[in-house]
């Protein structure tokens, strides 16, 4: 009887999972996830992401058991563990999601040396990196022409959900580890629940209740009308293609930005380390200012609100990400790599390609066609938090200040604010 290995990586779902569909063409399937120490010991190792991963794997295991199978859990090198499972089960094929990061490319190369039939399938992005290329180039360097090509591209059909999964006899599934077994530190106090089922509930509710208003409201900081689906996209708990097929045009454009950064990172693997477009920046080395930014204590309320939301939830509103990143790189003149590392440490949805691409865009070293663009935190606050509700939600010291005055607390008399609790701005921003 034929046996196939389904190696889960960043596609932790049973719906619209082309790799799983391909593996299920065999009579027996070995669904496996390998906790890779090379990843756990690297930038991925953030408590919020590992916590979300564990919850997503528990949900995936439950779904596979509902189909008659199970999730085999191992720890070590994915290529080595796949070889061991193939030897024990007689598996002759392996299916995996096609991930074009430098690490994903190395992993796929190692799998293809095992002597099995190895197939890589789309599923991490709507349009796989490399599928769209401009005339005379290997990847798009400017978003607008990419968006036009992306929006017009023919999409693959949604993959069928398996009707049943048969695990070969004698395969030990193994327990899921505890968070403390994998990483030190504690997750944010208000975390996003992980898993396909939680992701689909959130997706269904957002599409029904808020998607139609996305174009008007998604930048409104206080309204919090973003989809909050990014962690589920990061871990593949929901299908980006399914979401693109259902979402409004303004939201599809955001998914296209995500795909854009992935195709840039595939062509420029050093995106998280090196300037994509070096412009001779001379960055400041101000450790005190960097610490104030990280702690949400810059004295600039809109910046501090974003940084405190990140600390509290492992998430930050997208507009706040732009504001806080601009403040660090443009106002403080601090290297974007410091900001990228902090976001990687805190964000549940921390995706190397998307995170690095956005940081470089803001810093003027990436794919921004206006590299000199600076976002004034006060103008951004006036436009996207005009009544100050977002600031009051996350900066407790300013909760009693009414209206838009919350954005300039240093102009108020001491009787109108908790002067001793909230610092003055660390730089002059008036």
C-alpha cells in the first residue's frame, strides 16, 4: 500500500491545503510537524509566536483525528526526521508547502536528496514568489505594477478538504511539548488564540460584519476595524487564497503587499539584514532613546500607545506600526534593524519577509518610491486618532485627558495631567 508523508510547516490547516491534498492521494498518510531547533534557537523564538504555534498544532491534531488520522510530532532536523519516518513506514513520497525563504529553500533541497518523490505546493501566499515577473527582471521592485499583475493573475482552484486520513499502523504520534519546554519567557497578557478553527471563526465574522467597511475604516486606530487575521496567515491557519477570493479590493491589496514582500525576499534573501537599496544612512546610536521607544515611554502618546499595544497583545494596529517605525528611523535616526528585532521579539504575526519589507519601506532603504517620506507623529495622530481614544486605551497615565489634547500632554498644566507619571517627549516634535 502506498504511503506519503505530509510535512506541515507554515500551513497548519486542513482546508485548502494543496500539499495535504496531494499527500492524501496515497492510501496511508503520515502528517508530521517537526520542532526545528534551528528555528527555535533563532529569531522565531518569541513567546507569543511559540504559544500561538502550540495552540495551532493542538487544533490541527484535533482536526486530523476527526478525519481518522493524527499529527506526528517530532523534534530535530526536519530532513532527518522525514528520513526516519520514511524508513519506518516505507513512505515513497513527501508533500510540503513551497516556502521560498532562504531556510525553506535549503530545507526543500535536503528533502529532495532523500530519494523520495518530493512535491512542493503553493499555500503560504496567494501568488507564489517567482510566478509573476516583470519584463527583463527577476522580481518586481515597485508595488503598483506588481499589484496590477497580481490582481489580474489567474488563481489556482481551492483545494479539497480530505474526507479521511489513514495513518500507517505502528507510528507513534508523540505528545505536543509545553511552552516552557521550548522557550523561556511569557506571552503577552492578552494573546490571540491560535488554530484553524479560531482563525476561521474570526475570518467568517470579519467578512460578515466589517469587510465591506474596510477601505474606509482600516486606518482608524480607535475603531480597530482591521481584520486581525495576520497571525493566522503567518502560520497558515487560514488560506490566503480563500481570503483573497472573499475579501474586498482594499483588503486584497493588503494581501498583495504581503505577497510582494515575499517575492522581494525570495530574490533578496538578505532583506532582514542588509539595505535593499543602500542610501548611505548614518544611523544614531542612542541606547536610551531606543529603550524609551521599546518601553512606550517616548513622551509621544501616539507612539507610546502603539508600543504598549504590542507589549500587551503581541499585536499592533498596522497604522501604528507605520507611525512607530517612522518615529524610530526618521525622528530618532535609529537603524531600522533595531526596530525589526524588537517587532520580531513581540509580534505574534512576525513574518520575516513582510516585517523586514515594511521596516525597510518606512526607513527609505526598501521598495518605497518616496524614500524621503517622513510621517509626522502629530499629524498622523490628528488624522487617524482624532479624538484620542486609541491613546487613552493604551496609555493609562493619559486616560483622564479629554479629546485630542491627549496627543500633546506636555502643553497642559500639571493639574490637567498626571505629570509625574508620563514623561515629556524625548525629542522636540512641535
